[in-house]
């Protein structure tokens, strides 16, 4: 059974809405893109568009792989949906993809 956080991130993907939360002690504004599991843990590949991180945040944003068990105080927020430029490498954050914002996803998500 998916956690409440997992369901909130799924809703954000379906509605193309930002998630604001705390992760590793830092406030973050995220556009979740790929949701699922890796080795049984709930994971999300998200584009961080605001907030902070331990290494700082580039002004244009950056990709983050998050363990949903470590996400705190998550909530849906309005804001522009953004994702980074194309990848040179396939994503490795999520092995078992449940939901992908990309309608032509190469990962065979269980839900579209």
C-alpha cells in the first residue's frame, strides 16, 4: 500500500503541480517527474526549482532523486511546472516506474 506522501507525489504528477517539502533538513520546491520504487523503497525523480540543498541550488534548478520516506511536511503548491533539459543518461533513480510525467516514457510506467 502506497504511503500518503507517495499518493501526494502521484497527484502532483497528474496535475502538473509543485510539491513543497523538507528533505534532509532543507526546504525544497519540486516538480516530480518519475515515481515508483527502487529495491522496494518509494522513490521520486524530481526537478528542484526552489528552496535549498546541501550543495546549493543552481538558478536554473536541478534533478534530484529522493527517498520518499525522508520527505517531511509535503504539500501541493501552485507554481510553474518545470523540468530540466534533456538527459545525456537514462534515469537510474526509479527501477520500477509507476508514473511518469512524460507521455512517451521509455520506462513502461504502470500508469500514464
